[in-house]
C-alpha cells in the first residue's frame, strides 16, 4: 500500500512539472503585447520602425511592464512548485519510516513466536533523564543517562538493551546467556553508621563500570556525620535522603521495635525512588554494614537473565545463611543453589515483583514478612555456596542477634568466578529439581552420630541425614552446626526442605523423608 501511494505521488509530481514546462514554452512563443508589424514580426522593427511619439513610447512601456508581470508570475509559480515538492518529499520519508517500522515489528513478532516468553509480566525498563530527588533541606541531582530516539517511536537505550537481553534467553534449548549491558543499580540502605565507608569503598573498588552499576545511597535518620561521609564520594554515587524522620505510632508493647518500623518505612521509600523516580527495571539492595566480594557484580549480572526468565524465582541473593568456614566447600566457589528461604543481605529484585509487594508492604519486620507463604507464593531465590557479602555491623536494631554465634564467621568469597561465561541454565527449576532430588535421595542415609568425631563412617559423601519433625530438625541442625530456626516452616538455606552443607569435609543433606510435598507453616 505504501509503495503504491509513493508511485502515485511521483507520477503526479512529474505531470505537474511537465505541465508548467509547456506553459513556459507557450508564454515565450506568444507575440508581444503592443503594435504588430505588417509582416507579423514580434520583435521591435520587424515590419515597422518604432516612432518616438507619445503613443509609441507608451506602447513600449506597456510591453515592458507586461514582460515583468509575466516573469513575476512564473517566479511565483516556481516557488509554489518548490513548496509542493518539499511536502511530497516529507510525506514520502514519513511513509518510508512507517513501512520500515512495520517491517521491524513484523520481524519482532516472528522472533517472539520462536522464543518461549517468560510467564512473568513484561516491564520495559527505562533509563532516566536528569532526575532531582528533593528532601526537606536539599536537592540532589542524578547524573544524566542518554536516551536514544528512533522516530516515529521513542526507544531508550536501556529499553533496547533489555529487549536484546530477553532474546538472548533461550529456554527451549535450556541455554541462558548473560545480558552484557543491562543497567543494574546498587541501592545502599544507610542510617547512622559512619562505617558505611567500608561498604562504599569495596563497592567502588570492585565496580567494573559506573554507568552500568550506578550506586544510590539512601540515608534515613538524618545523621550528620554519616551524611558527610556519604557526601565525600561526590559524583561517584547518588545520595538521597528519606524525608520523614518522625517516630511512628506503635502499640505500647512494640515501642522497643521502633527501629524495625523505621527500617520498613525507609525500604519502601527508597525502593519507590529506584523504580518510580529513577525508573530502573531491577536493583541490588545492600545495607551499610555489608562488604562485597570481588565478583559481586559479575555474580548478579550473570544471574539477571535467569531471574528475568524463570517465573518460579523472585530474587537473587549473595548470602548463604550457613556459609561459615567449615560448612562450605572452599573449592566450589562457582556452586549455586535454589533456596526457598529468603536470604536477603545483598539481593536482586525486579520492578514487577516490587509492584506486587509495595501495596501491601508491612509496617515492620519486612524480611520475615517476605518469608510468609502469601508473599513467597512457592517462589525461590538463588544463593551461592560461598557468600558474596559479609556483615561487619554487630550493633543495630537486632542488638547483635546471631552475629556472635553465626554471622561473624561467614566466609566471604575471595576467588573471582567468571559467571557470565558459564552456562547457568541448570538453575531453571525444571532442570534443577530433577537433578537435585536424584542427588539428595540417592545419597546413603546415615545417623548423625556416624558423622561426628569418632564416628565409624568412611567415604567422602555425599550423605543424607533425615528429619521428620520440627523438633528433630532442630536437634540435628544444632548437632551438625547449622542454623536451626525456621520461618513459616522453611529452614534457612533450605530447598524442598533440604539443607545442603559440608560437615568434616563431607557433603551432607539434612532432608525430610522422600516424597516431600510442602512446608508445614506451624514449624516456626
């Protein structure tokens, strides 16, 4: 249709120009206005000499005026033709653009039919233009990101990159590839710890690109010394401030938990800034007392396509709750797991998931709230064998809970693993579950006494230790040195009820009986 219209326009333009050319030839060939000579000549003196009388002079002037008038008419006509031709050309270019756009959309539709689309809602990420975050006292300006324009449709740089990334995820053949250019912002949740400097120093040290990994530090509490530390990094980071510093009304028995209420309020505000103001499509959240590993950024970049493509996942975490020395395999820095327990402590979240969680975000204890079945919806996270974060903040609202017994001994990975060059498709649930269950339940069943010092068990494993109740799990976990608490029935680092760890150099699976189907929420 576009081609037919273009041909008609060209034919019309040609006929228009030809007609005006004939008109010009006619005007040049007609006799002059004035006295004609007897011989019919059109030139002065062709049959009769021009006199010098008054009538003769008036005739000559009239002829000259007529010639000038005709010339002006011709010039005006040519100018009109020029404008018409410009309009024709502009319409032709617009139709060509529409034709090309339609062709690209048609090809894109074919590609989508050939590639299995993820079941999650699709959200096209946007790279923000210059943003200003305003609090009660100051304005902080966000560095500008380039937006690429392709008329007649606006397409941002990150939208184009994210679309290309989605096409790279090939579920039909079980192959996942990393997105090399997706922008992954790091959100640092800060309050009144000047030791946030330790966290920021490591993030900046290991960050491979400021453009691909913008760091946003969101500060609550209004602590001046901490604000000065954050401000000292200048343009290397973006510093925003949570504007509402007032106490939150709570019931009398929760006054001691005021800090947990403020943390939940801060998280909600900060994540809304990242997704709704800065308009990013994903984020990695860390707190001001976390130190990251050298391959922290590599880890999240490689796992982003898995998170985007597998609807049974809802986060990527850098943390292993049982990741202390002696419980992890130091030679397996590249080993990754699925887990039903929300780990936090350095985790990636998609904008679509935040849109689901934000309307019902809790007033306090947000991390335990995330572990409820109503939020988890049978979805899992990815976690590493060896943690990519450690915490150095003993003092906080939790008053050092678990820190002295567990957290201070967590092993931080020191070996850089090139995850983006590995095939991580084994983490997709369909593949993972089959392999995981086979490995766990083909392992010999042993008693915990056989694994302890002085036991008669021989071999390098793996071995399986079975629990059948909440109390038996707790007893076995304590004896084996792993964390024994459960949230909504889910053990820390557990997947399908199974906790995997190293004990005295052997791989151990602390597992429920074969045939497990679901968690018992009363086990909490």
